[in-house]
C-alpha cells in the first residue's frame, strides 16, 4: 500500500514538472525555484518511499545528465534552465529509469522540433537554398522549441513509475 506522505511528494514532483513545462512553453524560462524544489523534494521521497530507493544511483544519474547537459549548453543546443530541469529529473530517475526518461525526452523534443520546423517553413527554405540556389535570409532569434516540455514529459514518466512501484 502506498504511503500517503510519499504520494503527496510524488504528486508535488509531478506538479512542479508541469509548472516548469508550462513556464517554458509560455516564456522559454524555467524558474530556478521550480528546479530547486524538485531537488529538495528528492530526499523527502527517499525517506518516505514505501520501497527502497537507490539514492546513490540517483546522484550518479543526476551527475551524468548534468555533465551532458553542460556540454550541450556549451554548444548552444539547450538553455541553462533545461540543464537544471533535466538534472533534477535525472536525480529522481536513477540509473534504472534514466534511459527510458531520456528516450521520452528525445521523442517528445524531436517531434516538437519537427512540427516547429514545418511551421517556420524550414523545408521550403532548405529547398530554395540548396536546390534552387537562392539567397535565403537566416532565421535569427532564440530557439523555438521549449525543451522543458519534453524534459517534463520524461520526468512525469519517472513520477508515474515510482507511484506505481509503491502500490
């Protein structure tokens, strides 16, 4: 039977992820307080969980995701808020759930990217640039894909999996 305290903690984790996704979708900003709250909830989950939680695996998982995230940030592939959010979610995932969480992030983020590319007429721009050899103005500005939505989807998988494991 699920521990009521841990159920509230897991629900809080899922709510914070949803808030991060919504903020990122609206403004391309993931507030630091949301990522910090997700990290602060983790020790409470470890202590309140009805099943044994491998917290060392969580720390290793968070460290791996942080290292990869910093490298991606350095290459301008993702933003700093994305790095913080995926690190916090990776902490909860542990090494056992990390591959599936990252697979969901890639699938949702990639699908969203394809739709945004079509919406911004990238296929047409590429056709004009490379097939017709026309001069095409570059698209300038911030990334048009709020990856926090994809990261939160992966994190919600983790929350749901841990909730089910406590039954």
